[in-house]
C-alpha cells in the first residue's frame, strides 16, 4: 500500500506529492523526494531515521512521526531518539 503524506500537524496545506508512505512487511516507510528517509516498525513500535538532507525533509519526518504517535519536537531530539546510520555531513 502506498499513499501521499498529507499535513495534519504542519502548517503547510500540502507537501505537493514530495512525501509518500509505503506500508510493507509490518513497516511504514517514509519516502521524501524519492529517498527512503525513515521507517516505523509497527510490530516493535520503533522509529528509525536514516537521513535528514533538508529542512523540507525534516518537515516530512516530523509529520510522519507525529501522525504515528511519536515525539517529534526538534531536529536534535529526533536525531537523538531515532538516529540510525545518519551521516553527519547530510544533517
């Protein structure tokens, strides 16, 4: 199953089809600008962030986390709580 991420917590009216969510094998995968940036393991109720490459991608990640009942306050908090394999040059 694949769907467009729509803002509920963000002030934007739309993400203009730049953020999509794919459900596969008990996971929700966030695709931002055609790049896999985050996932949520539904079975373990665990979120993982792979890449934050821009402010817009950060907005997508915050929305994705909040819609799935995860804390998403600041970039620092998100990286501390959910970081995995994030290259510091991409942050």
